[in-house]
């Protein structure tokens, strides 16, 4: 957030100066007025811009694990319920928080509140820690006067999201390790085993079969033109990473992820569960429907589906309700659309959303189990292909050698 240095007159007419954080000079002046100062000058302080690696390093070091955010939220909720004043509460949390990024965010929130910000605005100014969902939920709690109850739901969402991510990572961990082992084995055989056999076959005057020729061509490329392959790989990785940082790149990546066999349906089910769970909590917290759709668009975690949310929200502005635009949107399953339609007609959309969330939680669990069961045969086929290729490349010429020896 920008910092503004100021000179001002206090209530006694004396000149005071200092620094205040605000989004604009006008907001800085408003903050000074609330403190009883009459600003004379308000000037934005210029800060040195970060280099690319510094910005990346700062972003990495400011990541807060889900467990730390859950503990912070539970402690925040408990002390609010106990009637601890907000500023005292933040001091306690600052002193006992171990994560440095989260502790700095608490300090920033305290300073922003002292300068006149609301709690949700202060959290929004630390959006690298607190997601749009988090601070919008807190905003709903401030408006309705039930921040502790809202924080209960925030804890549920964070724990729910962490569990789903953990289940998916667990399902993919074993196949990734096996795939890496297969790649390493492939290169070891190609660079150390095949050349020795090929030289022996060449001395015997054999006509090499096609698998052996292919293996030797790959070996020659790796041994002689390795720099071309390495350079091409580096260019591909850098170009792909730069492309994926653009909105179009992220959209294409997210859309392709939803189309992948096995994992694509899993991602869709996980997103449907997240959508229904967050939507139900936002509705029960009193967040207006259009604000809820905007929060969902930013919190859903997939740009392809977020684009559909934006189209749905535009149609809702035209008075078409929720179910009709959702029926025309991609990725939303018939069950989600039909249950929301029933909830919209009966006036109990929150209950329907909760049922959708429960249903897709079970679907995600079954899908993860199904992937784990399907991955085994797929890996066996991949292993058989690698072993079969090298077996043909080595044993066909050896068989020819035995025939010549006879």
C-alpha cells in the first residue's frame, strides 16, 4: 500500500508531521481528519521498485500455510467471543504468531485500524495473506454483527479446502514418483546400456533392427546434440511460464485441466463442491447475491469457470435469476443446476447448496479412489512399453547373432 508523508495542524494549532498508509492522497487526508488533524501537505513517498527475483522471493516468503491461518482464525474467533477488545486481541495474536508473514500482516491490520480502517478493509489491504473470500466474509460479519459466527464458517471452508487438496495430492504423489523413476531408467538404459550392445552388434556385422536404430538415433542426439535439446527445453519452459502468467495463458491452462481424462472430472467435482459450500455460507451470512457471485468468481480457483461465473452474473443483472444462466454455462453439472433451480423456486436455496456440497464431497472421495485404482494399470502399461522397447532393441540383434553362430 502507498505511504504518504504529511504535515498538518493539530487541535492546538501546532504543526505535526509523519507518515500514513492509504490507497490515495484523498484517503490519506480523510484519515488525518478523523485523527483531528488539518492536513497542510500530503505527498506520496516513492519506494524503490523490486527486481523480478526480489518480488518472487517476497511472494514465496509471504505464503502462509493453511494450518497457520486456521489457528489464527480460531484464536481470533475465540477472543472475540470472550469480549476481548479488537486492538488488544491483535496485540495478543501478534505476540504468539510464529509465521513471520502472518505476524507482519497482523501488524499492518493493527496500524490500518488505528488509522480508521474497518477490519475487512484492513484485511483486504493484506490480500497476499487473506483471500477475497476471507475478507468479504468478515465484511458480511461486520455488517450483520456476527463476526465470530462468520469466522466459524471461514475455518470450515479453509479446513475443507485443505482436505480436498491433500486428497488430490496424495492420489497423484505415487504416479508422479513412478513416472520420474521410469524417465530416469529410460535415460540410463539409453545412454549406458544400448551403446555397448550396439557397438558389439556393429562389430558382428549385423543389420540392426528398427527398435535398435531408433534407440541409437536417440542416443546420438543426446550425446552429440544435447545442447540443442537442453536449449529447446529451457526455451520451452521459460516461454510456457511467461505465457501462463498472462490471463489468456491461465485461462487455456485451466480449461485444459478440466478436459484431461481421469483428473478433469475430479477437478470439476471438487470445484462444484467448493462453489456450493462457499455459496451456501455466503448466503447464510447475509452477503448480497451479486456480491456472492463476485466473491465466488475470484475464489473458485479456475479462470475457465470464473469466466462462466462472470457471464452468469451479467445475466443475473438482467433479472434472469440463478438457475437459468447456470443452465447455459459450461462445466456446471445438471444436478447442480436442477437443485439450485428447485431451491430458487422453493426459497431454500441455502439448504440445496449444502446438499450439493455434501454430495460432491463424496463424489470427490470416490473419484480420488477411482484414480488411485486406475493409475496402477496405466503405470504397468507404461513400464511394459519402456521395458518392451529396450528388450526388442537388445534381444532381436542378439537372436540374430545366435543364428549366425550356428
